[in-house]
């Protein structure tokens, strides 16, 4: 009798099909991994299982009984517990208050508190999950906060535990401890679902693994029978091969040097750990990696949006933190940036296309005189760019939000390319873009490279990296795990590097 | 002795002045603890004051007046709740609207009904909450030092004053020691945590908003049936905002809220006392400087120059489930 | 304010606010009915009072002047994603600024005193909004709460100064002496008389022209300058602003200061135009009505002028109405403003959603 059987699960968010016809069977008392790239639909599937969303179609069986799970309350009732990627904890409250929330056991807290204290002590003893019940959660290290989340589920009597990217915030040591705990739980009959995009975790801890790609469940395998390479293949999939013709690179001098860069995020956790590379004029350097491995932070540091903790960024030998610390100054120096999040960063969706077309260049002399902006100059400029880049509809006054993803991206592309970059940093240029526009964007980038621009291309699409790059570096966990050229590598090799496996594969 | 009598008199009037602040401040506490910012305390108090005076005048019963005040304030609280919780509207905008609506409606209707420039008919007797004299207060008053404390500070207030104390005790207890209180504290900080624990965010927030309405009902009733003998146009005169300041100053906690309100009441009482009085060695102290203190202290506190007042993390934000 | 619901632009800028006002009026009508008067008759009296005579129109525009200033003040802050509810305090301080200049310099000719007094009003208003902006940027205290507190601080400060420092000696009421004629901003009927034309007497003064100029200024600033572009970017998308190299903190402080300066201009109408002296509570709630005006005018100067004229009509018509129908006082207008703020602001979705539904159905039929 499987602990969980999902059949034919469908879920749409507007136009986006997050899950389509997903089937999944999880054996009782096992650790079952679910892998897939960001946006593959793993979290949505688990949210459906936890009652956060209801599936549009499909059935759920728990221990053989068909159930409808319409709310977390109902999920808890059938014995499902979930540890969310972003902890569902109330920081200023104590551990015991957090554990008790929703399972107080009576109108007054005092009685339930006794009970929970005893339960916590027992769990601490059984699984080695010791914790000070009176500590304030917000003051605990993340590893312990996660422990509180697990305890919350266990105290509620969960016998199915879902963990969503649990190691994203953990140190390697803490991750090891977590894995040991998951094994113990499984050996005592609990069922564990582990969602991750890190292949070595799957190999280390799971009994079975299911692979999701673009909302679909593409394979379920026994972990012992598979390999990281096979999983990497399944995860990335075989995309339609893009046909990009490009001549050999005419390399110029080094334009951009990244020198021992270290970046911490606002929570003081290390996102980029000692990264160095150069880009030469006339070269496209591809940066491959599963999303969330430090690429975003690297891009933002290069663009001047965030400040690196250590290390230098040199543009034609000049230290940018000294000569051009802000995004605006970097633009003036010829370091331009196509951000990976065009909706929130690259454009202002409430602005007209013309207004979005000058984002970042609003102080340029060509768009007005003195403090004034000239609408006619901006519109004329936009119309010209719209022709050049075939942006449709050709309406400079149309709201940015009304353009399709491909056309929005062309607006950003046109804006940055037409400002004559020396170095162009490009994040996910074809995410959510239709096939026609992809080809167009790729050709433009090649043309730019042939014109002597140094390009850093960050993409999670391996095909894009393979067909555009002259050189490829791979990031995993904030470090560069390898450097290749398209001629000397293949998807499997890159997939392993993306998974943090640095031995050379065939 | 004279100084002592003055001190007692000042403390006595501080208590009187702080009662509506305590109710309103606790109202704000409940609402904001649950994550609904409430700058409409002023308006809710005002409608309650009017409804209380009108109903008490018509029925000659202060308690029916109180009931009417509570109903009126809860109605306005529900409008705010509907805008903030169900419609996910801007809570500040809604609060401003509540205040203006209350100011306009009470003055308009008051004038139309009573034709006395917005006043209601003066109330007396059973229609008011009169000071309760505790047993033996007059006799004990004669005992030096302790006597006046009993007679003027403990005895001699209306039932609503004791209700304010009870409301503080109850709020502190419920928030700290009950299931409901725990959930309220959690929902204002991280509604998603409450939601994933299987508890309805909407229901919790509506309940909190209704409690805020009830407490504002008490505050308003005290103004028109206890402190004054009837309703006057705009009789809250910014007390809702002082209560808001007190709430910030108390860092969103019940007992400190009461003490802060008492402090603000004391400032008010001292300001009234000092009007036109020359203090030896200092000269005249400008009353306005004392009146400005609550606001000034709040600004300074918020700016983190002394301590730090951090509101519940999710306050002001409508709850939307996210993927 | 709430989740965006897609509507054609014209419907968004005209239909939705108009419906909000209609709903507000219907509810107000019920209230009038409730106090035993005829809403229809009240409406007729109100419109007659507001527009039925030259004098009435003059008063309407005089009130509208105040609302244009405070409406623009709220609107410009909206564009940067800020909510300035301190218009009341900033206007009060504006009055102080104008009065300080006049008390010192009103022996000088008008062409020196008036510009300086106007600048004084703007400077003090700007200061009173800049400080909350600064505190938000540098110290993390939210402008909403700080501006509320600053309203009360302005009120007490001005009371103190009028009673103890700049008040007219020997006067019982807290107010300054009457300024010399050189510090008086001419009434429009005086200005017209100068050119030999006669229009009915009213408190309408040259501030109205100033308000129209301020509207043009705001329009140019917000939509046609580099600064306005930066302001709107910050308001719509702080992340995009950071990407574009725009300093959110700097824009916040500049916008707050400009917002305060606009609110301060209210004092030009009231103090330099009409009262000729500084007195208490001359801002009498106009700052809050500015919020209704800005919401209704969809933060656009044209919308704000139209909404201001509507509220001017309500104020003037409401005053006349209260003479004819003593049971319906001008407080009615405050209540209507509250309703407009509610329906055009916080409950916006309540009107927008059905309207969007109707449009969606019409589009389907058309297709």
C-alpha cells in the first residue's frame, strides 16, 4: 500500500500550466526525492498535496484512501506535514509557541503547553532533535529553525513529511545531520518526500527519485539504479536544438575581469564564494548552472546593484567599485545589463513602451534638454527601435505589460544594445520568450559579439549556453565548478558540473 | 499638605483623562497585533460617543447608550475590516475615510436631530456613567496621606474606568495565555504560518477588528456619558491619534499601553493645571510644549533614537497566498 | 491601491472615480433622507448655491483653490508610492512661513513681500514634509505615522507661537496683527477692476491662478521631466528604480519636500489672499480632503482640478444649503469626502471589479 498516490494532477495559474497530468506513487516508509529545475512544478505539486492549492483535476490517495485536501488543516488531518522552503515560523515567538500554533489543545495555552513540552522532549530523545522550547525562534540559527519546522510536523502526528529544498539554507554539516534524521524517520515507518534540485542529495539519501520537467513527471527511478548523469539528462531534457550559426570568435583584449569575488546576501549567507573569470572583447562567455546557485547575485554585483563583500570587478583594468560604483555610472562606462527578471527589474510594466525604453537612460542628453524629457524624442527613438527589433505591436504608447514576453524582452534588448555596450551582461535572455523571438535574440547577441562586445550570458537553458558561447563556465553552490568550450563538452558533462560533480564525465 | 492635595487632584484627573485613551489604545493593540493597521480609532470613538449619547438620551439608560456605542463602533470597524481584509484595500486610506466619515456624519446627524450646533441634549442621572463612591470613601478621605488615595484614586470613578482596567487585564491575559491570543500574535507577524497551520487568517483578523470596535465603543461611551454629559462635535479631538502614539510607545503590549496612556493623561492633566501658572524659578511653562510631548516622543521613538518600536511585521499588508 | 484589475484607460480614469462619487452621493442622499429632508431638493439647492450666481462661482473656485493645492500635494507623493497624510500640518506650517515673512517685511513693496511670503509658505511646508521623508529614509520610521504626528506638532507649535511670540499684543484671540496692504494677494475682482472689468465680489484671489500654475507645474514635472520619470519609477517598481540607478532615498526625500511645499501653498490662498493675518486652524480639514481629491482625480492634475471644483461646489453649495436647510450642515461634505475616499480608495475594487466584469462581457460579445 503506497503512502501517497497522485493520479492525473493538473494545475494552471492563468496561462501557466504548473502541473500537467502528474502521476506519483510514494512507497510507505521510504525517502522519495523529487528533482527538477526551478519552475518545473515541484513546489506546486507539493502545495497541492498540502492543501495550499486545489488541483484543477486529478485524485489523491493517502494510504489507499481517496482524500480531498482543500486546506492545510485537512492535510494535517490525514497525516501530512510540510517543511516549507521559506519557513512558516513566527520569529518573535518562542519555539513552543510556534510548535503549538494551530495545535494548542484547548482554549487556554497552559494545558497544551505541558503536553507539547513532553512531546518535544520525547522527540528530542527519539530522534536527537534537541531544542530549547523557550528560545525565541527568530534568534535561532537557520538549522535550528528548520528543526522547529520538522518538530511542528511531527508533534501534529505527521507520518508523511514533505521537505521543500531543505538544504538551501543549511551548511554542509547541517545538511548531513538532516539526511541522517530523514533516514531515521523513514526507518521508523515515516514517509519522507524530499524536493531538491541538488543531485548529490538525491543520491545520498533517497530510495526512489522522480524527475519533473516543465510541469510534467518525466521519470520515476530507483535511486540505486540511476546516476547523477542520467538524472541530469532527465532534468534538462532534450530541447529542440537551436540552429545558431556563428563564425569563429575574433578575440580582443580582456574587457571585464572578475577577481576573487565574494558576495553575501542580506541574510549574511554566502551566495558567491571566490569567483574569478575574464571576458575578452568579441567573446560570449556562457555561465551555466541551476538557478539559485549564485548567478543572480553575481549579475547584480557586476551591474552595481549590490555590493560584493570581497573582491574586485575590473572594466578595462579599472576597478569599478572606485570609478563607477552605481548602476548609472557603470552604464556610462559601457557596462550594460539585461536583467534576468525583466518584469520587476528590466521594465516598469505600468509604463508605456517608450518610457520603458529609456529606463536607466532617463538622464541621457538625447532624450531631452536640461531637466525636461522630450516625449517626441523618446517616442521617435522607440519607434525606430521597434522597427529595428521588430517589436510588436508597433505602438510606443502601449503599456509595457500589454506586450508579450518576447516583445518585452526585445524592448530591453533594444534599449541596451543600442546604447553601445563594451560589456553586456545578459541574464536568462529567452526565459518565457516564444521561439521566433529566441532566434532573433540569439542572432542579435552573436552580431554584437562579432562587433567586438564582451558578453556574459547567464542561462539555465543548456542549449542556449552550448550554441551561443565561445567559452562556458559552470556555477554550483556559489563556486565555479568547471570551465569548458562547447567543442569539448556535452550536456551530460555540464549537467554534472551543474550538480557539483567535478570529475570529468565522458 | 496643599501640595499633596494638588498631587492627588492631578492624579485623579489623569485617571479620568486616560480612560478613553486606554480603551482606544487597546483597540489599536488588538487590530494591529492581528496585522490590520488602524488609524481609524478616532472615527470609531467619535461615532460611539455620538451613538451612546443619542441612545442614552432617548432611553435614559447609560447601559443602553454603551450598547449603542459599541454597535456603532463595531459597524465602522467592520467597514474597515471589509476594506482591509476582504477587499485587500489600502488600510491607511480606509482609516482616513473612517475618520472623515465619522466626523461628518456625527456632526451632521447631531445637528439635524438636536438642532444645538452638533450637541446632543445634556444628559443626567441614569443616562450617564457617574462616579461610583466606594464604601466609606468620605470617612476614609479624612485619614492623612492614605485616605485621599482611597477616596480619589481608587474610589470615585465611573464603572467604565474600572472596565478599562479590566480590559487591560483581559487583553494582556488573552493575548499571552490563550489559544486565540497566540493565533492573533502569530497572524500579525506571519499570516502564512497561521494559514499553513490550518487556521483561517480571515476569521482571526475579523475577530480582532471586531474586538477593536467594541473597545472603541467603550472609549466613545466614556467620552459622552462619563467625562462629558452628552456629545459635542469632534469631541475626540485627536485622542484616537494620541492612543495610536501610545500604542507605538508601548511597543504593542497591553500593560505598557495602559501605563503609557496614564502618562499621556498625566501630561494632559499637568498641562491643564499649569495653564497660566508661573512655576517658581522657571516662569511660565508653555502648555503646548507639554501637549506636544506625546507626539514628539512617538516620532523620536519611531526614528529609533531611543529604543526601537517595531510594529507587527505583517501589519498593513493584506494576506495573499503565494506560490 | 488594491490588486490591479484590467480596464480600458478611459474607464479607469473617468468611469471608476465617477461611479465612486455617485455611490458616495447615493449614500449621502440616504443620510439626508434619514434626517427627514429631500435629497433631490438638497441637491438642487446645493448646485444653485455653488453655481447659481457669480458670487457663488467665485466662492466655489476659492474653495477649489485649497483643494487643488492639497490634492496635488497628496498626488505627487502617490506617484512616488508615498502616502502623505500630513497636508494639514504642512499647510499650517506654510501659514507660519508666510506670516513670518509678512510680519518682518510687510513695509516693503508688494513685489518683494509677496514672492518672499509665497516662498516662505512653500519652504515651511516643504520642511514639515521633508523631515518625515528623511526619517523614513535614514531611520526607517514610516511617513504615514510620522506625518500624522507632525500634524499635531504643527498645530501645537503654531498655537504656542501665536500665544507667546508672534501674536498680536493685547489680543484675546491667538492671531497675528493684520499685515500691511503690500502683503495682500489681490482678489480676483480687484484684479479685474484694475483692468476696468467688474466681476462679483468673492474671496477668490490670485491664488487660483497660482493653483492652476502649480497644476501645470506638477503635470510637467511628473510626466515630462527626468525627475518625474525617476519619481514614477520609484513609485511603480523600486527594483526597477535600483536597476536604473535611481536613488530611492533621494527621490523619497525630494518628493516629500515638494509635496509639503504644495500643501504649504494653501496658506497663500487663506493667509495672503483672504485672512491677511495668521490665525488658528485656517487649514480646517482641507489637507484631508486633498486625499479624496487626489484619489478621485487619479493623481492627475486635470482630474485634481475637476475633483477640486466638485469639492469646491460641495463646500460652497453646502454652505448655502445649510442656510436654506439648516438641518443639513456643511459637515455633510466631510462625510461625503470620507465616502469618496472609501469608494475611490480602499474599496476601489468593489467598483472596479463589476465594471471590469461588464467590460469583459462586452468584449466577448464584440468578438
